[in-house]
């Protein structure tokens, strides 16, 4: 199995009230120790988080703001979402840093927050918090998943609207404004972007299949259902998790119930270009979502203390 030459970006976890940053390198297997820790400002409840590659600054969202802090505990800037949210449940703002560290992309579920406006997607200057561009999404989302393209400066955003489905957008900054595109479906959930940026993975909102798409156009290259994995599609479903283990290998998650009505989940690897299923393998995950493929042939699960555990296949 070929590994991607791409360097793995830092990853973040919230552990014991601290925002911890990790550098999953090829030499480390097992529980990862934080390479840097950041203390959120007093009173802030962290929802989404990211860190720059030099580990000098961390970014996070609360229900009402995007915030930047240093490892020394200094608050560099705070950008408030006005007006304050009328609701405290059901909406999760998210942030994603561009690979060059210059732009912080913030998804604001303003409609569900009770701000009397559609959801907002905001591109901010990561150094100052200044708004560079902003767009109405015409969605009523609860949360968002953002994936930054490794080379083009474009970003993918999945807005989850609960029972109403899921909407995927693509955006970039051009001449000081946001170029925004909405993909022509509302029933697919964005899962992952390939390490080389040529493809992305989605799962049907109703969990009937997974699909691999070409980037940026979104053309479907292949789809797989539970039947392709040897299961009954009436009782077994594709879960909204998994991703790119390498450029060549995708991890898919299937869920179902056994004869005693106990829930089970299994992970499978498959060829990312043809859809050929390699087989089931043990990821050591505690649940269907306790898995983050890193694109270099390794993946993360969660250890007992909340810190990530890096695994590789023999």
C-alpha cells in the first residue's frame, strides 16, 4: 500500500479543558503527547478548533465568537457573532485554517442560533481576525464540516440540516471576495478529501451508499452499497465516517445489528480509484466515529485519557 508523501498537518483535541495540538509523525505509534497546549479564554466553551502549523497560535469557535490565542495564554483577537445567539443548543460553529495559515474559514449556523438570517460562511484574516469575505448560504444548519484543499486555496463545507438533508459548498477567495458554489445535491454528506486533492468522499444522507467524486466538479467516479460489501442493504448501512487512509485507499464504515439486536460496526478498506473492496480490518476504534484517517497510511483513535492514539497497518 503506497503512502502519501504529503506531510500530515497538526491535529487538535480538547482534553481536560485545554486545547491540545499534536504532530502525528511517521516515527510515532501509540498514544500521542501534545506538542503544544492552549488555554481558552476564561468562560469560553470551545466548539470547533484548529491550530497553525508552527503551533504558535490556536483558533477556536464558541457559540458566539471566533477566537485566536497563543500558547502563552495571550488573547490575540476575538471576532464576535452578532447578535448573541438566542439558542444554546442545536448549533455548532466551526473553524478551519487554510494550509498556508493565512485564512481562517468560519461556518456560522446563524439561522438555528436565532439570529434571524441565513447561515454565514466567513473568511477571516488569521493574523488579525478581520473579515475578508462573507456569504449567505441560504441554509438552516446545525453544524458544518470544512475541509481545506491542500493546494488550490479552495475549501469544502458540508452543512448538516438534520432531517432536511445535507448541503455541500465549495469556495475560494478571489480579488477580495468569496467565489461560492453549491453542489447540485442535498442528500450527500461530505466525509473526506483525498491527500492529493483530486477526489472527495461522501455518504448518502439516508446511509444507502458511499460515493467517490472528482474534485472540483463533483462528478461521481463510483458508488458502493452495503450489498457490495456482502451485507443486506435492508438492515446494514454506510455510516457517516471513514476517509482516505492514503491517496489509493479509502476506509468505509458499515453499521448494523446482530441477532440479539446489539449494534455493531465494521471498517473496510477499498481501492480509492476503482472501488474494489480489499476487505475488513481492525481499526481499534471504540465506536464508528472514533476514527480519523491521516492520509499517510495511518489513522487516529482516542485513548482512555482523551489523547489520540496513532495506528498503522502491518
